[in-house]
C-alpha cells in the first residue's frame, strides 16, 4: 500500500529571517484584526509576508521591478 503525503509540497527554497522594527502599533493592530478574521494567514508574519509578495508581484507586472 502506498502512503501518500497530504497537503502541499514542501518549499525547498532557502529562507531567511527578516526582522521589522519600529512598526507602528496601528499597523500591528490591523494585522491582528486580519488574523482574527482568518483566511489571510496563520500568523502575523504570514499575513505580512502575503501582503509583501502581493506588492512585489504588482511592481513586477508594472515593470518597476525585474523578475528573478
């Protein structure tokens, strides 16, 4: 019998840590609101990462950034 893993495949891309300092309390409160609403990410970091990727992709599409 084959045992098949469920869920999405593991991300093999190397990651690093990005620390954001000096964040306004209002921004953190908005991220916490999104976390409570669910559907945006399973942590404040995941939510922020999603929004950063969305903007990076928009800038690539607009020709302001070179795609890597």
